[in-house]
């Protein structure tokens, strides 16, 4: 139903801890056992009284994670993909990130994830503020996703990639976009603080409507639950 990233001192220290105590040993074990790996490698963690504990490994960046993490990336994502595919990641400079928090709120149909209606007209995507990203998950338009208003376009390499792929864009004039599943859209906002990003995401999520539309307003309310 949502995801967020933070920039607080605690978030930075937790990142350093996970990198040193979880990812470091994991990569060392792969090298020790001569198991080369290329691609995304992630861990799902539980925060306990004894620190983060891994409960799952994964080899993909899921949609909600990608939608809040990648907008903060300043570097060229396609160049990173190419470096990973050709075994040149060791030649890539340290990644640079926007010093902002991000919040992504999923807009879902009533009844999700079990039984939900489809075919409901979607309105208001063209009313979101500048810099807001709207990712499509379960939408349909007879003319496809061909037009992106300047108000919904992101900046930087990711924004260019999104524009080229038609993700986060609205349907062409004269067409009707409808829902085609339960998780319809995700609204992502960035701001200097987590609370600011959450506020922007909620305000813009309210502007998009379809039958039975609802979302969780507590996403990003606390940095860590």
C-alpha cells in the first residue's frame, strides 16, 4: 500500500549498519564460494532489539521500492545497468542521491487485494503538481500512454527514462483511461523532509479519482514502524 525513504541521522546510520553487517558478509560469502552475481541483490529485514535481522533475500527491486528509491538517484540508471551486465561496476564512481525523502502511496480499488471492480474511469492525473510522479500499475487506455503533462514529469535521468517509456504519463486528449486491476496507480512525492513528502503525496493522491478509490494516509507517518 505504500513505501518511503528517509534522510534522518537514524536512517543514515541504519543504512551504514546494514551495509557493513549484512551486505558485506553476504558479498564476501559469494566471492568465497566463487558464485558471481549480477543484478539487484536485496535483503528484507526485521528491526529487532538486537539490530536488523534478515528474513529473506531477493534478486529484484519490487515496484513500490523502485518507485520511491530510483527517483532519488542522480546517476544515469541505464549506464549502471550496462556496467552490471558487462562486469564493470567496480569502475563506476560512488552513486549520488538527492538529499530528499520520498513517499509513494498506492491508489487501489475497493476490495483490493481480493475482489474489486474494473473499468472505472480515472480522472485527475493531469491535475497533479509539478515534480509528482504517477506510476501506472493497472490502467487501460485504448490509445496507450502517449502524453505526459509538464506538471507530472520528473527531472533528471529517471525523468527522461519515465517519459520515454510512457510510465507516469496520462492518456491522450479525448481518450478515457480506466482501471484494469486492484492496484491502479502509485503517487510518489519528494521533499526535504519525510513529513513534507508525505503531505505532497497525500494532497496529490486526493486529486486522482476512480470508483471505490482508496489509499492509506499513514504511509510515511513514522520513519520506522
